[in-house]
């Protein structure tokens, strides 16, 4: 059960629907002008209790009285008999409420408990289910009533009447003069005293007239045992619920205390109410000595003054997010933090500020290194192109980076290149054998160096020397390809001119009538014509380039 102001009811409903209860709605026992709702937020098991989900417990006077007393005292409190939404129509039962306060708070006074209450855990005792297994009641041979006692021990509100199961809160019935047997027992449960009365009727008399009188005592004993056993089970279940709540609270606290994220909480007076181990390490303080200290004593005067404007803004309800560089506890290095100050708003009132900080020092360092590498690539005279590692087939691999040399040499803008594929540079005369070799290297995650005829945006063909290398992450998984490219058209054309000149020279030498030979400075044969070989026919088979005579 969670407390909600009427003005926040719509937001509360919206939050529950988004949290896995799409049909969540608020419904009441009766109209009320109370300053707050006490809404059933969660039930377990859900199916048989679905009708109670969204019920405003505060709209029932008896339930509200128990809730307010539980919050005020901090103890479990049981309501008077109320009509339940669970079970059969008109079912009567008791509601036991246990208050739950904000984590880390130990309120001692009623005012403090009202300030820090988060909600209540409640359990249901259904009288008709409790009595359903008693044979004589089920067969209506006897009458059983259970009623609450007032502070003077006198019968007050009726909890259960086997003849009128829906008679919640009715007057306690008087014994009929024809009853031969009447017995009653007092039962204690959750701070309340109840009286269970067993009254015989004519059908029961007719039955026991044929039985021994000891059966009467046995039936009464069994009835008492049944009730006691049921109350024992209910009390045990109540204890299990409290254990579950405590376990979840311990788990959450352990997670928060050991999380790598820096976590802290200050109240409206700027005193610490929580800090995890990362918070203590950040400021070089003992974790056990954080609670209750002023934030200035934890952070130090200089850091406190620096962060005070953001803290005060958060206390006004304005969430703050900013970056801060602070000295590490060794006083030498500095830490880069992304900090969030989140207002702690409860019951429409700001109770304090949650501080959440993430150490991004390593991230900043890596970003600075990447920026340095990027600037180096940007100013390289060679074309640099980076693509994703996959997919290798169209439409991939997609280009994710090109430097200035790419836009200058290829004529494409960055916007045209990014997201495209390097195949955009291929054209009609691009050698398919060369592209097949590139594709094979990519499929085998192997580097390759090759020369390829590519095309600029204006259609100009040029020879491109490609050096393509795969790049792996820290886990060895290939994530990108880096291609460094250089226009080698001039070199290729120069090589072609030399080849043609050499061919022309060789052809000219072969056609002259005289023997002709060329030696290098080390007397090694470089070239000789056919006339020379004929002149030295005996050693013609030895006249190959590189031979020394």
C-alpha cells in the first residue's frame, strides 16, 4: 500500500500502468475528502486478489484508522472487521498493516514516522475461509461467532457469524434460550483480542442426543485447534513477508554500497544520509563515518563551494547534470566525473538530493588519444578511408571515415562518402581479377596491398595503390578495415614509358647487321643481339643476362 496525494493520483495510475499493470485504476469504498490516498499497489498472489488492486484503503474508516495507527506507532496494527474485495461477495475479514519507512531512516517519534513513511505491507485474514473446514458449521448444526473485544473486554464488532457470513460490524448476537451448549475462547492476534463463541442449535441437539457427551468437548477442542492453527499459519506468512522485505532491502543496499558508480544522498540540511564505497574512496573517508556528517566535512571546503550552486538548485527541484574535474585523493592526479544531482521528492516535498557520479577519466583519455589520431589522419597526404568490418557484401562495407585527402583527390564530399561503400570508386575498366583478390583477402581477414584502376567523381581514371588492413578490438574481434591509398598514376605512366623505350631499343639493336653486346661495370652481360650469338655460336647458349666472361 503506497501513499499518494489526490493531485498526484493520475500520475500514480500512469506509473503503475507503465510498470506492468495496464488495467490499473483507483476505486474507493466510499467518497472521501481525505488529504491523501492509501492505494493498493501490489498483491501476491495476484489472481485471487485482483479486485483489490488499486483500492483506496484510506476510504474505509476502519482500514484508515489501522493505517494511521500503524504509521504513528511503527508497529503492526490490525483493523476491525471490514468487508473484503477478495473472495465471495460480502466476505468479512481483518487487515493487518506494517509500516515501511525510507531506507536508512530510524524514526523515533510520530512526526518523524509520518515524514519518512514510504507505504505499508498488509496481510488479509478472511473469516469465511478460516471457518469453512469446520464440519458442524458447514452443515449448519451449530452456530459460531467471532467478535472483537473492546478495551474493557466487552464484545464489540462482529467478525464472523456462521449464519450470516456477510454480517460484518453487526451487533453481537445474543444466545438463544434453546441452546443447550455454549462455549467460548479468547484468541490473541496482532495486538487484538477476539472471542470465539460456539452455540448449539436444534439440529446439533438432535445429533448429539445419539452421541456421547464427550463428543461435544471433542468438537469444541477441534474448533479451537482449527482456529489456532489458522492464526499460526497467518502469523507465519506475515513473518515471511517481513523477511522478504528485509532481504530485498539488504540486497539493494549491498548493491548500492558496492556499485562502481559513485552514489550518495544528502538531506535538506546538507547532512549525509548515505554514501557507498566508491563515494568514500573518492573523498578518502571511512565509509562507516559518513552517515550524519555535513557534506562540507566530506567534500572539503573548496569542493563544497564549487558544487554548492548545483546542490541548492537540486534542492529546488531542478535536476543538475554537469562535468567536473576534481583532484584524486592522492592530490596528484585528477579525475573527470559526469555528475547528476537528482531531487529526492516524496509526498510532493523535496527531502534531499541523490548524487550520482561516473568516473570518465579513462574515457576522456581515450577520447583525447582518438582525437590526436584523427588529426594525424586528417592531415595525411595519403588518402585514408575506414569502413566497418561487416557486412562485406553490398551495401557494405560501409565507410565511416574519410580524411581531407580523400575529398581532395576523389572529388566526393564527406557526406557523399560516409555510409557509402568503397565500390563507389570502381568503374568500367577496373580489373575484376584485382577486385576478386581484395574480396578474398577480406573474407579471410588478411591484409592486402594491390594496385587498382579507380575513378574520381568527375570520371577521371587513375591508378590507386591500396593498402588494406583489418583492425581488431581488445577482445581480438575485427571491427573495421583501414585503407591507405595513394595515386600512383604518374609512376605507372613513367614505368610504361621506360618499358616502351627499352622495347624500342631492343628492337633496334636486334635489327642491325653488326654484333652488339652490352656489359655492366662488373663485366656482367646485360644484353646482346642475335648477330653476337651467331659470332660466338660455340658459347651462344651461355649468352644470357648476368653471365661474366
